[in-house]
């Protein structure tokens, strides 16, 4: 009996680890020449530096993330980020630090408000207080990658219940020490290789043939067609648009982009907050992150910005960075990365459409976009991978 896992993002990798640990034969089919999907790093030639496709943050309360990192021996790959976030309002020049410990009254009030039925969006639930603009709104946009006036309050509430409402340890942010692939992907591939799982790169699934009972019967690749044996299982761990093309009947789900611009600096900025992070209000840039001479600027819920030409995006984000940090001159090099399908657009309407993992007698869906109850995040992706493996194991009676 073989488990065919289609997609080597974090959902596919975590499913593969659990299935292999349970003694199942595992083959992973990945369309790209590398694993990691939307969580990856590479040496960018134009910058001469290692960059991430976008700065990823996880927090202490992300149990699936830490379980996965322990399994792959990769907890050292994370480094603690700032426990308090320096923030700057570009309009007024006002600076402050968003410290969850000091915002405890507002956090407790949020728990109270969100426990009541309070409307479908984050802003409808939490109301537009001064803490909303300075804390809840930037946090909500970063977590949900969706504007707060439409982002599903129920999903945000679930995140808060696992993080901020649990106190400091669960709220502690962590970042990849060197790069996302180095932290989340390469150790997983080493663990899978050691456990005897097969990974086929450059191996896109083109078509999936189902029998009359809805079971997967054939997997059609460019170089071969795999006819599935009676007990074989398939895990579809591809992004939602690809899944919808392979499995007609899955809903069309809208995406929300994230834009990152990476600037190679001629010199470190004269003033920069310790911890390398700065949150911005009042401009286009939302978060600045400095590592190894590269200033990375993140914009979430970036639907409009993602449609602008890269030069214009770079100019706008650089102007905000100059204003925030007092940078002199031009960057030595620039790279703009628009992830147009970074995550789902997390409105309450879309939340209701996210599919459950079961799609056939020998088939399971995995991926951050499935009905995890969480926003599209590493935690959601890893939970979905684990859940898919649990389904497989229940079916195979191991
Ligand atoms: C810019 C950006 C910033 C982010 N920031 C954060 C953050 O701060 N914190 C956080 O927790 N999360 C963050 N995320 C979200 C996180 O990266 C994703 O939730 C997670 O990586 C999704 O993993 P996945 O396995 O579900 O999907 P994917 O990573 O999309 O994996 C799917 C895989 O399937 C492969 N595939 C596609 N088609 C085929 C095919 N036909 N055959 C075979 N393989 C195929 C793809 O190549 C890919 O490798 C961010 C995402 C982006 C893009």
C-alpha cells in the first residue's frame, strides 16, 4: 500500500512525516524543482543574499509548528522575535511600543467582546477605539491577510484563543533564524529521506481520474500514469486553485495577496529598533524587517498594490522606509515579490466555503486553505497535514 502525496508544501511534508512514521510507504510528487511551496528561501542573485519569499512569523502558541520542528530536529532554526513591537505612525511621527503585557486590559476586553455574538468582521466586533488603530487593526491584517472590516471575526478569535489570550509564552513571536527553507523545509526533507520516503520533484500531477464511486483510480503525470492499487491512498496537498482544477466540484475561493520588497542597503540605518522589526501606520509599508544588510518590507492584504508595476511598488515602499529610518541615498539593489495567491481572502463568506478534508474513499485534502478554522498560516497548513495523516491511518487500520 502506497500513500501518494501531491504537493510538498508544509501540509504535504507534515502529512508525509506522520504517514511514514506510522510505517506507510510514501511518495511525494511536487511540481516545482524544490519543496516548501509558499514558505521558501533562496539566494537572490540580484541582491546576492538569502531572502524569504516573505517574512514569516510564528508564535509560541503554534503547537503544530513546534511539534513539526521537534520531529524534524529543527527547533534551533527559529529565533525569538521581539516580545514588544516598536511602532511608528508615518503621518504624525508618533512612536510607541505595542506590548501585549501592557495591553492586557484591551486583550481581556477583546476576549469578552469576541465571546458575544458581535458581528462577522474584526472591526465590527472590536469597535474602532484608539487601541484598534494602533494594535488590533495591524495585528488583524497581519494575521488574517484581509482588511479588518471584512476579516472573519470567528477565525481571528480562534487565533487569539491559542495565542494572546493564553499569555506571554503563547504570544512570543519567532522568526526563521537564517531562511524559511533552512528552518522548515531542508530538515524535513532530510528526515523524510532518512525514513525512506520518496520525493519526486518536477513531477506535476496533471489529471486525476476517479472511478464511479468517487475514488481516485489514476494519477496522470507527464512521464507516467500511476494506476492505484486497492489500498493505495492519495493526499491532495496543492494550493486551492490547483485542487479545484484537479477535483471539479471544489469551490472557487478568492485569494488575498502579500507584497514584499527586499532592499539591499549600502549601510545599516543609523536608527533602527532593536530586534530588527518596526511596524508602520499611515503609509503603504506595514512592517520593516532588517537581516544581514537586507531591509524587507511587508504589505499584507495588498490587493491594490499587487496590481501596480514592481518599480512603482519599490519606490513607494522605499519612500516609507526612508521616512521611517532616515535612510540616505538609494538601495544597492531591489527585489519585489508579489505573492498574488498568498492566502485566502478570509471573509466570513469564504470561511463557510472552505472544504473538509474528505473527498473520496481513498483521497484526502490537505493545505492551509481547507477547513482548519484557522487563517492560512504555517500552523493551519501543518495541522491540516497532520489531520490528513490521521484520516489515512484510520482508513488503513494501522
Ligand atoms: C508572502 C507570504 C507571507 C506569509 N507569512 C506568513 C506568516 O508570517 N506566518 C505564517 O504562519 N504563515 C505565513 N504565510 C502562509 C504560509 O506560507 C502558508 O500558509 C503555507 O506555506 C501553506 O502551505 P501549504 O502546504 O498548505 O501550501 P503550499 O505551500 O502552497 O504547498 C503546495 C505545494 O503544491 C505544489 N503543487 C502545485 N501544483 C501541483 C501539482 N499539480 N502537482 C504537484 N505539486 C503541485 C506547489 O508547488 C507547492 O509546493 C505566508 C505566505 C506568504 C505567501
